[in-house]
């Protein structure tokens, strides 16, 4: 009995504050399981893969249809509250990171493949469809979806559209924008517009609005249905992994392959620090840990063409003193060689608690200069650097492993990153 006044005080002091009108309306629209507004529930939406910058949103909503997205945006528009759409949150640019006054519209529950055309080679999907799941859905038709970010087993088509994502195979097949044919978009006021179609992204003499939307990070609206191009599987695929004693030899091999007119599906390089992190992780792929760099080359096309192209690539390997060459022609062996590359960013978790992944492009002929400069900047700021990159198109990913709980490490990481870019 003597404790009752204290308990009553605590109950009143920490009783939930009245829900603001906007949240009340969103709750009525979506129900309690699809509106998150408590501080603890919002922790998972503070950032994407760019963990240096964090900001907890005002709320998170989880619509399941175009009509619900429209209703949500009408409410936000009327209340003059900003919104940020979000997919899986795997991107590295802070794209879906919202300010404290913004509501995140999370599209993870919109994950249906709505239509597949095996004749006209397209699919219509909701934005929450996972990239790799689309290929899985059409694989038995001898088809696939070409853009393949390293996070393709978890990233979503909607997020890929918002960020114009690339991937290892974009050297030959292009970025997301090259494979999106149309989109149904909910504009910020809740109105609906369709751009593009299965026949192509724009009408004759019309503006290519779809290209403007792709990569806009949700600033123009939210795509709730996306029409994408499907590709036929190639007759044959060969994957080759060459190990080199120097990064220079690996980079020059790439330049020679491209200069010869060869167009591999992928040309990827990992440095020694990355190789060792991969081989010590669950992504172990059998990469030689004594190599300064490994070059992963994938060729695809008709059998008779691949035999000739593979021999040309081997010649360049030999010319630049490759320490070893591992070749895969079966799906199982190819999956093994790709396992280390696809899992490289995950393997970095062994080096420290946080990873700052940079993303920049240089001409292929400047790869050596850029990597030398990156290493020098890393030493100057005293940070741990690794490199894994799309060598075919000069798209570098310098990585800095750091402890985000340490303000000094974070400061040096940000300073190094800015100087590198």
C-alpha cells in the first residue's frame, strides 16, 4: 500500500503522449502493425548501408498496394510532412535515410511479381521484389534479370530503380536504367502517373521521363509497379579467376582485355586485404591469399565464341605473369568463384564494426594511379583500407573499416573518404 502513490506517479509520468493527428490518421488507414512510431521501433530505419550518417525518422509506414501508397501520400501532403521511400536499405549513399521530421514509406511488403511475358521479355513487379528473386522466378524459362548488385540476394527492384544500381555485370549489360521499361508512380500529392511501357520507356518524340526518375532516390515520387526487361540466358558461361603478384599486373591485364575489343560480362578485382578477409569468413571461395590481387573474368555467349575468347584472356593472364588461373564452367564452380566477390562487403565485418564503402569512377588507364593515391590517403589518415571494384568500367570501391563508436576513428574515416573522392 505505501508504494501506490509512487507507482501512480510513474504511471502518469511515463504514460504515452497523445498521438498526433497525422499518426492517428495513418493508424486508422494501416492498422497498428503497419505504422511504427515509437523510438525503439524506429532504430532499424536510422540509416542504410552508409552507417556514418544516422537520423531517426518521425514514423515508418508499411503499405501493401498502390492505393495505400496514394492514401498515405495524400495524408502526408495535406499535413505538409516530407516522406522518404525505402527498399531494403542496402545502398551506400544515404538515399533512404530520412530527417527527424520525415516519414519513411517502407515498400518491403509490396513484393509480388505481377506479370511475366516470356514472348515480349518483360516482367511487371512491385517495388519490394528482391532482385535475385525475380531471376529465380523466370529461371525455368531460360531468362534472367541482368542488373546484379552485390547485395542482389536482399536488395529490391524498387531500391535499384531509385538508386540506378549497377553491379558486376553492368560492364556488358548496363545499369538499372537500361533495363527499366516503365513505372507506375505515385506523385507526392498522391496522384498517379504512368511513364514508359513494355514497348519502351518513351513515345516517339516524347521526353524520357523514366530516365529522369531512375536514380532520383524517390524525390519525384514512389514507383509502385515497375516494368523491367528480361534477358535470355546465354548458351554458355565461363568464369576465370587469375591471381597476380601485383595490383599493377591485374589492372594492366584488364586494360589489355578491353583494348583488344573483348567485352566480358564482368571484370572484377579484389586486393590482398579483401582476399584475406573473404578467405577467413563464411564467404571463403578458395582465392589464393598470397596474391596481391585477383581478377575475376566472366565470359558469356555461344560455345564456339567462348572457346576463342577464353584463350585470348588466358594469353593476357600469361603476358602479365599470372601466378595461377582457376576456371569454372559448371554452375556450381561459377557460384564458388563468385561467392567471394559477392560476399566481400559482408566479409569486411571481420575487420571492424563499421564499413564506409566509397564509390567513384576513373578511366581504366588511371586505375593504377587512383589506387596508389587511395593507399597514400589511407596511410595519411591512419585508416584501414581495402579495395574491391568493377575494373571493367573503372568503378572503384575503396572501403574503410572503422569503429563507429569511436569519434576520432569516425572523424579520420570521413576525412579520408572525402579526400579519396
